[in-house]
């Protein structure tokens, strides 16, 4: 990323790095490095994360993040293990919907209509939680005034 920033004369802030890694976290680091190299050769401007994902061979995801989270739970890629649910948003919604019950008993035992109802409820809660996080104000700093001679 630093080579890209230098080549394209772009400031690489902490926030920019955080946003890029958020989008690229599921891609192996070797693929990210190769994508950056390819961007250096092919791009005229600093690439957006989607461009790097394309260069790394990762097509656009057509499902929403909530649908992806539901599918991970549905496929039991994570057992009921709080550490396995690394995405805080997924874990928050998972716990709100019954946690372990959802995995241990629900999937495979529900009738298809009941599972669709649970999926819709999960997606609705996921969107609500996602919106709440986006609307949450950033933490404010408390500014302590510097003492003056009058205060001393």
C-alpha cells in the first residue's frame, strides 16, 4: 500500500488503511501484494479496494453482508463458539436471536417456512444493528483547559 501511495502521490492515512484492510481482510496477503503490484503497472490513479479485489481475483459479492452472515451460520461454518463469531455485528445479532439455540437446534429442524421467517428476522436485525452502528456518534474528547495565571 505504501508503494501505491508514493507512486500515486496519495496520503495514506490511518483511516484509509483501516477502510482498505476492512475490504481486503478475507484476501490472502500474497494476493493483496500481487494486486498492488498489478495496480502499479496498470492504473493511472490510486486504486479503490474494488480494483484491488479484481486484480486479486475476487469477484464482487452480490449478497448483502447480512445474507453472508446468515449463510455462514446456516452452513455451520462456525459452531456455537463465541470466539468463532469474530464479526461483532454478527455475534450481536446471533446472541439477540437465541445464540446457541439457533445453531444447535434450529437449523435442520425447522420447516422451510420457519427457517425463512428466521432468516428474514435475522436480516432485519442485522440491518438495524448495522444502521445503529453507522449512526453512532464518534467518541468525543474532553478538552481540559490549560491553567492560566488567574487559575493558579
